C-alpha cells in the first residue's frame, strides 16, 4: 500500500498581501498507562457543627493566621539582615502547621467543599492529530497567523500524570495573531493564559517592548462575550534583564482580588543561577521563595524553599538524546521520568510517581 505524507504546501496570493503560507504538520502517540489522575473533582461536605462551634473554629483560624504571618515576617526580616536563628525558623514552621490543623478542623465541621482525587485503572492510549498553521503578511508589513487542529483518540498529560480522555476528532480553532510595529495582538476566546496564574482564561493579549522592558497584557472580556463581571480578568507581565540579572513582575486583577509576584534571578556564572521571588495571591498571605539551579556535564540540580514550609528538589541528567528527571517536595511526593530520542521524529517516554501512577509510550512528529 502506497503511503503519502504531505509535509507542507505554500500558496502565493497577489491581491492585498505580499505572500501567504499554509503549513501542515502531524503528530501521534501510543502507549500504556496505569493509575493516572482523572483530575481533581470538588465534592460537597455536609456541615456537622453548630453555629457556635463553627464561629469558634473560625476564631482559632483567624488567630493562627495572625501568628503565622508575624513569625514568617520575623524570619523574612532577620534573613535579610543575616540574624535569623534556627529557633525562629522552627517557630515559623510550627505556626504554619498549627494554622493548617486549624483550617482542617474548621473544614471538618463547616461543610466546606473539598477537592477529591480519583484515578484511572490500567489502559492503553493512542491518538493522532493534524495541525494547519496559516501565516502571511500585508503589503504594509503587518504579519498575521491563524491555526486549526484536528485531534482524535485517547490522550494523556505526561507532565501532570493525568488522563485527559478521548478527543472527539473535531476541528479546533487556535489563536489568531497580528504583529507589527505596534507589537503582537492575539485573539483566542478562553484560550490565552493568565500571566500570573497560568489559568487559561483570557480572550485577548497584547505584547510589545518598551525600551528594554518586555511587556504583555492579557484580558478576559467576559463569559461568551456577555457583560458579566465574574469572568472578567486582566493580567500583565513586565520583564527586564541586565548584567546577568533578570526581573519579572506579574500581576492579575480578577473577581477574587488583586494578585502580584516579583521574581529575580541572577546568573553567578555559566553554571549557577540564584532565584528569589515574593508572591501575594489575592486574599492570601504573601509567600517568599528562594532557590538555586546548577548544570554541569549534563547533570542539573534545582532547589527551592519558601517561608510557608514548602520546598522542591529536582534532579536531571541528559546525554545524547537521553534524559532522566527526578523531583520530590515537602509532602514526600515524587516523580521520575525518562525520555529518549529514537530518530525520525520519534521519542520514547516513561514515568512513575509516588501515587503509583505510570505511563510508557512513543510519540511521533510528522
């Protein structure tokens, strides 16, 4: 049986534009999986406490929140001047744990909705897709692009160890962009990431450069174009780099409040980078994180620790198209993955984690 693969085709137009191109590419994947997350679902919890008991538990939470914030500020301030002690760090960690216990006690009697994870059984996944990317430029120098994709089959998210389920094989419209001296405008209804939270909620974004600052603004117009406030949101990102230092400021304004984060990184040399950031989510206490990353002879190590008693350690090794990764955090949850380039656009990938989730398979790019 003769097989024909069309990699790309170009169309040239003469009226109103300099040129237009349509590129066709394909992808496929197949493999096995076991105990992948079905994505967390929210379940209702019936209240068991009286009004007085709930109010008392809420008072404990408020007290513990104030205490945890005070000890965290002490540690942060003393760290900045180099006078922090082990006892102060231990006190901050104890307050965070007491706050978590107080919130758990409140949830137990308050009927607060909780997130409950469910997992798949054993299975096989196989999927394929075709992507059409259309690009062109007007006579006055404005570039534009659009994309359409068709995907079908059972899909998994190897990065999050999730079972995405079956794709119906219908055509989906991707982003439509226009670029010029004014920057880049992107339109994609509910398909653009919030620049602070990464939640895919925005409908339009604008990116440009002002001097040495890279600036991006995203906006959610509203649910299906209606004039409702609940789904409206605006986010921004501003980045600046100089002399080995990089600064990134991101923020978001949503119905739940204002959030902002400032991240700084400094390259000590070609192999070591130091990072730090302060993050204030809307309605929550600010969190400060410090970290370091190094890469040498194919071995990479990344560590991060925050003042809310969370931390992450990630290890990696790569050589000759083969890569291994291992990551662990403060919950003792861990993931391990391996990938290997097989040539000809094919890649083998496998992974396991502390929840007994597993996948192994091959992906192809055409």
